[in-house]
C-alpha cells in the first residue's frame, strides 16, 4: 500500500491501513508535512491503545514507512490511495506520474469527495485500474467509504477496492456512475442548501431551520450548525466547481470570510457569542418537508440513473452523515406521494429547476408504488419489512 498525502485525510487513511494489518508507505512532498502527519498517527494509535482497542501500538507503527520520493513510495505497491488536495490539475499531474512509476497491475484510488474519477483517470493509460475511494473525515472514526466507478473503471478494480475497504473493518458502498457529489454529498446537498435559500428569501431564520431539523426531524445537527463545523467555504467551493448556484446567504458569509468555527464566526458566533444558540421550540412553522422532499428527490435521481441502490444510499447517509434513518426508508414509511406532491407544488409555484421531480419518483407514484403501505416504494416490503430495493 501507498498513501499519497500526509494531511488529515492522508495520515488518517495511512493509520487505518496499518491498523488493518497492511504495510503502508505515506508520502508527501515535504519532510515537515510527513513528520507532522506521522506524529498525529503516533498520538492516535497511542489513544487507541489506552482505550484497549490496539494491543501493541509499536506493532502498528512498524507497518508504516514514510518518504518524499514518489517512486520509492509506489514502486512495489499493489494499491495506491491518493489523498492530495481537491484540485483537478494537481491530481491529474500526480496520476500521470503514477502511470509511469506504479507497477502495471497496481490499482490507483483517489480519495476525492467531489472530483470526477473519469477525468482523473484520463491522465493515465490505465483508466480501468482507476477508482474512487472516498473515506470520510476522520477516517479512523468514520465507517463509510464510497467506492466510485469512473466511466472506464473495471468491475475487477472496483470489487478489489470494495473488498480491501471491508478488510479494514469499514463499510463500503458502490457508486456505480461518476456523478457530481457521488452519493452522500448529492443527498446531503439539499439539506445544507435549501434552508439557506429559505433564509435568503426571508422565509425562515437560521435558528428556526436548525431547531426544526434537529428537534422535529431527528437529525444530529442542523444544516447551519453542520456547515459551521465543516467550513462554509468547503460546500461553497464544491458547488461553484459543479456550476450550482449558491444562495445569497452563503455568498455573503464567504465574502465576509465568516466560514464557521475555524474563523470564530459563521452562521453562529463562536468567539463573542454562544455558538449554535437555537432552542427546542424555535423550529415551529419551519417547512421541513420542503427540505426533505429535495433530499428524497436526489435519492430518486441516483436510483433512477443506476448510480446507487436504496440500501447504499441509506447506509451512506447513516454512516457518512450521521442520520438516524436513511432517506429512502423514511420516505417509504411516510409515503412517496407526499414528497412528490410537495415537489410539484414548489416547482409550479417557483419554476425553479431544483424542485423538478425526478422521473423515477414520478414513475413509482404513478404506478401506485408509494412506499411501505402499498408494499413497494424505493424498497419492496413483506409484512411491513423491506426485503429488497432498487429498480
């Protein structure tokens, strides 16, 4: 194994691989970066040992080598995980080098959260051996890994990557087509963005949105609280690159460099204020169905395009976003026609493309497959329990 990058994701993946029993070389371009990353691994493995999760931390660390030399890192690697910054030009430059330096049979895996696997693979003459493996941050704690096909990724490559992830004790889900946002970020997008449109249009407040989604609908964090945690600029940049319009509220925060916890202020004030200061009752009157209908619609698009199964989507959202229940299972239980009606009403009232119902959602409802009560929705049901999902 080789991991390219010693930053948060790079050193985290290196640690996970070593914990899984594999020999791994962590490479970065500067010795200082490698030293910092390795120190973080030492600290983390030490904590795992203190908690009784690791028997011998020295044994884990002995499986890790470090280098600044790319050829040395990948020269005998069976699998290379690239965890470089999210810049397409940089990743393509790296893959062109990997094409020359890595063994002919090596699998080249990108830990991108948003960039096209197909385009990354175009920098090589081995596109069939390029795959996405999107680990979630922090890799040691997060169980989910998205295994993403590029247009030319072979089944053998994807299946090997899937099996490798499982061998690390992680839960992989297949993303069978190279779509923007893959699975988790595609479905999570409306959770983050639709409330921002509502606040931008003076239809709600930040506190109302967060309180309603947490206390009425059971999400682990409100959309604005979550954006402050992850960094408002991160989602902003992903949407900019994808050509998705950011709501004015998000534009304003980025322009003011109020990016969340890391700058001390974002949607909430963490330096001079109380941080996320919403209360249980603040969410009364907030239109949670509008937000969830858009999430369900994104899930329906993914299923309809054969990108992912309902099981993969629900697993992804539970393990990758911390949802207590996947959107497909929840929508089946509450009735797909409820969500379709909401989308059609919003689309007719606004003309906004983001509310246009997915063909697959329309097809299911028109065929009477409205969810658990009808025996078929995103899943098929027997005795009220899901038995299979998908087209």
